[in-house]
C-alpha cells in the first residue's frame, strides 16, 4: 500500500482550512446582515482584502488577521472560523 507524502497531507489540510475559513467568514457576515465594507471597517482591513478572503484569493492570512476577523464577526474562538 502506497503512503501519501506528508506534503500532500499538509496541502490537503491547508486547502480544507482555507475553504472553511472563506465560507464561514462569508456565511457569518451575511447572517449578521453586514456588508463586506462593514466587516472591513470593524476589522480595520481593506474592503478588497475581505473580498479576497471570501473569494479564496487572499493567500494565507496571519493568525492576527484571523483573530481580528473573528472579533469583528463576534466569534469567540477564532479557530471556529477554520472548522
């Protein structure tokens, strides 16, 4: 039985977390009736950056950025945005 290289496992997990993050940010923002601009203002981030996050174009946001977005959305545990 062939083993999956560790890099493939890491990349798969990273894609899963990135996909969850963008979907959760967009879902929670919409549930709260916030526009992307509203969230950007709350997080002190640019509108373009929030749009890029929701479209999966932001690359790898820093932990600090994830925490700021969680705070802006009222999510107590920032890790909830990744699951």
